[in-house]
């Protein structure tokens, strides 16, 4: 075994024992270009590391970095009902594989949890659903990217997004087209740039055989934006019109609802879809998918529990999609963990447990609502261009130099995440008693840098 005795990062050369190794040369020897372009520094984790370091040094540090909900004392918020239920699962569910598409009862449950109470009414109007269990909502995003598009096809995203969207698109060989998260010019709706969306849909529909768009709503990461009923309808209509105009193109709208459970309208999309198709025909070439994630809703981030849920008028087609996605899953992560699936089945098939889970979820939502109200109120007294922050875990201040703002805030002991185009503030991780102070630090930092 050889051990690294020195490490000279500047020259990208490890000196191992007495043998000097040129990392660039090794990479070129072993790795194809697709691998060599990958770099691993995750900005969220590195700023979280800085917060932890500051805390360890005894600073009164405020943590606005992580994407997990923390209690006011800084501990991870966990839904106790879920934890207790996991610990009581039978050995077979701890040990055995799940079926490739997921436990049958979990598949049904995932559709219910993603679509919400409207699932039954959608069935009544002839729309069918199916689901495949995935390792988290990320797995659902991946399956849609792998199954609905060919390598080289363009995927449509909003201009501001969770950064792993870019990683997923790259891993799947998909170039990205964007439409603005908020209208750039005049718009009839304050949060939907319909013109830009329609233009992008047209562009993609006329240049490739199929179309896939991911929309993270409600409670968008990293802004907290949620669309209202009117906004959702505008977006849905744009996809329906595109499908109607191009009947030979497959048009897939993928709703990433990872934070929906903490939004005021967790099932708003189902309401919009149900309202629309109660009187209008569903174009055969339109597919709606949900990315269900139990990470936040059931506070089991690390257990990797989620599902892709399909909605379409053809029962045979949603069954076929399930088969395709199970094969893709088999060839990627094998299958999704069984334990969290059986845990969710236990909770949601027992009325008392389901009620207790719901009460705890409501308590967690109240924590977020209280923090957001304080933050938005304080921000409203400033000139900072805070993006609308309606629901969920985050708020976002767009700016040209996010790194400087984050550094300035850190000087006053607030740690936030500088992302492309602005800073993300994790309201989920800032204790209630620190929220106003956090807003004030951001305002001070902004003004200091503007001077
Ligand atoms: C926007 C968004 N989508 C999807 C996910 C998926 O999460 P998971 O794979 O843990 O279910 C996350 C998690 O942070 C997210 O922020």
C-alpha cells in the first residue's frame, strides 16, 4: 500500500512516497473527457462547513445554509411518527429487496401523496396513474430525463433552479433551454412569462421529436416562489396548446413537488389539471408526471424514498411507462430501498398514525410560515430585490455579486449560500429568534457593498 506523504495542490501533483504523480496526466490516461470535466465542490456543503467551523470557534453564527428543516434549537426536525414507524418495521422490510417498480401498495400511495385527494376525481374522468419507486425525487427526475428524451435532446427548465437539475441534465446528455422564472418585461401574470414559455415550447417542438420540461412548484428551491391557480392554468394551457398544435410530438410536463407539503396549496396542480380536463379533452400526446419525494414530507432525507408518478388517459400507456422506468432504474441504482416504502405504507394505512403524521407535518409547516413572515416583513422595509418567497424552505436575493454579499454577511456571523445570480437564504435552518437579525445582516451587507 502506498500512502500520500505530501500533497502539492498548486502543481496538481501528488508526491506519493518518492513517486511524483501528475494528476492531469493520470486523468488523461484513465478518463474520457466526460469524466474529466466533473468537479466536485458543492457550494452548499462548503458554506455549511464554514458555518460549522464558526460555531465550533464559539461565534454566534446563524445557519442559513442547509436544505433541511431545523428546529429553533438547531437540531434536525424529524417527524417522530415516521421515526417510530421505521424502527418498528418487520425484519423482511429491513432486509429484503423491494420489487423493481416498488412495493405495489407504495406505488398506489405515492400517486395519492403526489397528486393528493383529487386523484380519485381524476380517475372518475378517465385519467389513469401509475408510479415507480425511486431513490428520492432526484431518482424521479433522472428517470424522466432518461426515458422521455434521447441523448442530445433539449430539456426545458426555468432560469433559476436547484443546481442538481444541471448535473442531471448533463449526466443524461441533455442541453438545457430556459424560460425566465419571473417575467422579464410586461406580463399579464406577475409570475409567468407566458410569451417566453410559448416561444421556448415552439422552438423545441419544431426542432426535436419530443419535449420534456421540469417545473419545481410549489415552494420553489431556491426562491420559495409558488404559482397561484391562474399562473398554473397559464402554464398548463401552454403545454396543452403545444401538444394540440404538434400531435406527433410527445409533450411531457414534469412537476417537481419536493416541497409541496409545506406550501399553502400542496395539491394546486391537481386542482388545476382536474378543473381543465373536466371539460376539455386531454391530448393523447400530453403526459403529466410528478416527482414525489418523501425526503421533506416525511423527514427521511437520507433514506432515499420517492417515486415518479405518471398521469395519462391510457391505462396501458402508464403501465408501459412503469415497465420502462423500472428497467432504467434496474440499470442505474438497481431498485429503490424497501424500508421507507413499507414505513410510508404503515403510516398511511393506519388512520391514527396518518393523523399523528399530519399533525407533526402541520407543526413543521407553522415553523416555516412564522420564519418566512418575519423575514418577508423585515425585507419589505428595505430596498432589497427579494424574489417572491411564498412557501417552503428558502428565500432568494438576486444580485450580481452573490459571493461578496455572502462573505460580507459571514463577517456578521450569518452564513448563506452564494449561487448563480444571487444568494439563497435557508429559512428552514435559521432559528426563529435569529430570522430578523439575519434579514438585517443581509440588508446591511447589501448597503455596505453598494456604497
Ligand atoms: C427542487 C428539488 N427537487 C427535488 C429534490 C429531491 O430531493 P430527494 O432526492 O432527496 O427526494 C430536492 C431536494 O433537495 C429539491 O430541492
